[in-house]
């Protein structure tokens, strides 16, 4: 699924001015802290309204579409799990597509009845990834999705995301 976007947004002391074309597959944004990577992802997902924006995903114009209708799974850097819901209910908030497979791939079986505040950073990150995956989105926007994972699981998840 190809993605193309032109985004312009003025912040105090910083202007975001981006044109990007991302072919099907994995595209990563790299840059120093404060360079606008998260703002770009938020704008693509519909969570930031830019001063000017043109966004097309797989031929669909996303302009004016609310976040839940864009077909984008978003994984926040800080996971943003719902504290009052169990791991299983957090997953199901995203949807239930391929739920069992997602639980197995992410190693969540033993965590399903736990509350988010009892999870380690890596466990919470895996739940957040799962919640995005069960939505079966056309595209994923992930803000440092593997940063909280240990090295071995990070490699495993990188392979799973590529697949």
C-alpha cells in the first residue's frame, strides 16, 4: 500500500514542511529529537490537524477522514493502554481479527487478565502492538514501537512486522 503526503504545520519556533512518498513495505523516519517525526506520524493517522495537508493511502484520499476511518493502526511511543481494562480488553478495543495468532506471536498468553499498571515496559509495548494489529489496518504508524523491548524479542518482532 503506497502512501503519499504533503504536510505543513507551524509550531512556535518550528515549521513542519514535509512531502513524502512511501512505497508498499516498511518505511522508517529517522532524525534528531524534535525534528517532527512524531508530528508526521500523528498527522498521517489523523491525530494532528495540519495547517495544510494532502494524504493518500492506497489511492484513498484521507483528507477529512477521522482517525478511526483511515485504516491506520497507530502504536504510540508511550503505549497509551487503558488503565481500567485488562490486557485482553485492551487488545479487543482494537478489534478481534486474528486475536489468537496475535496473542501467540506476541507472547501475551500469560498476561491476558493483568492490568496495564502491572506490566513491564516491554510487555506493555507488546500489548500496544497487538491492539494495532488486531484492527487489520491498511498501514501501521509506529512511534518507536520496539524501543522498550529486550534485544532478543526486538529481533523477533522486527521479523514479524516485516512479515
